[in-house]
C-alpha cells in the first residue's frame, strides 16, 4: 500500500475498521489467540484455520529473512515482509516491531501504516543489549507514537511489551510490582494492551491481570497454563511468538536429515486408508 493509498478515504476507512475490529477482540476472559506468523504462506495458513487476526513475530520474521532477532533486520526489510503478509490475507494484521528500529514516532507510524498493518508490538528493553528502558522514557515513547498516529489520522492498536520478567532484576514480588507499575503507565500513555512476556505461573498471571486492570497479553510456551486456564485468569490476548516457526524449522531439519540418510521424509501411509 502506497502513501497515496493511505490518503484515499476508502482505504483509510478500511484500515480504521480493521483496527477497531482488532481492538474489540481484546476481551479479558475471552482472549484473542495469535499463532504468530513469519511470511505470506504461514499467514494464509493461520487465516485458513479460522483465526480472525494475523500477528507477526519479530524473531520468526527475522529468521525467515536471514537475520538474528534483536533489531538486526534492516527496517525496510522487516516492513516489506509485513506488507507482503498484509497483502496475502484479509484479516487485520498486527506487527511485532521490537522497539521501533530506531525510527522516530512519526516515521514509525507512517511507514507501518504504509504496509496496511493496524497494530504493533513495542517493547521496553533495548533489543541489542537487553537493558531495561526507564519506564517513564518508554511511556513517553508510547505516548508519542499514539500522538503521531492521531495526528496522521491513523488508528493504531498498540501492544506494549513489558520485559521485567525477561531482563528485569529483583525478587518475584519486586518484578510483579514493577510489571504492574509499567503496565498501568503504558496504558495511561496510550497503549491498548500490555504484554508481560515470559510469565508462566498462574498466580502471577492472575495478579498481573488484576493489578494492571487492562487487557493483558501472555506468551504461550512450554509450562504456560492452557488456553482455557489463561481465559479463566483474565487474559485478553495470547501470543505464540516464534514457537510455530521454530517447530516448522525443526520438522524441516528432520525431513532433510531423513533425505540425506536415503530415507523418505514422509510418514508411512496408514494401510487402513
């Protein structure tokens, strides 16, 4: 989608409708489930499975493009990948943009809108060093992104990642308190959802959902409560991050190893079929 297209009233209305639909699906207790994708093919597969929203995962997209995660991917390549995914599906697309690839808020909003995506993830640690960004600085950044979107007439669904459990320090009680504080600050700054990543314990997830008092996103991984349990804990959004991509790559590696060994990479046919 070109910047000229963004200025067209019909296109702008369509984007606004997709953003509103995405935002409305963030319901505590009935979470939006997002099997994160990395290219047009995986996006089409997820949409065909019946999921109403397509979400990219930065680590998976980076790997598919030949880069490491952590803003190693040139921003033009990352956004081009997002654009290809948007063109491949009819569902709203939300993009994992790490910490914005060093773009100023206005340019970030403009270039994301040009892809046709209507949502984004923005994290509060430095992707290259893992250093936590000051909570006030991150809140100001999110507020500036929200203001830039409003100024451009763009409705953007912002998912604010909280990395306290990934890169923070202190006792479990300290991390919980800091995560709640950051989550509340980010919602006040204009975020639509808060994403305390790498949290597995049911009691902690419940405390985050209750303490933040707004839509909470949880990463589904080994050891995470079931989708049904996450709903009961008050979660509003569930992401799978790079999980599907890593599983596909592992399966591909096993198939390649079988071929190298002179074997069929395919499972044996069921004789009853």
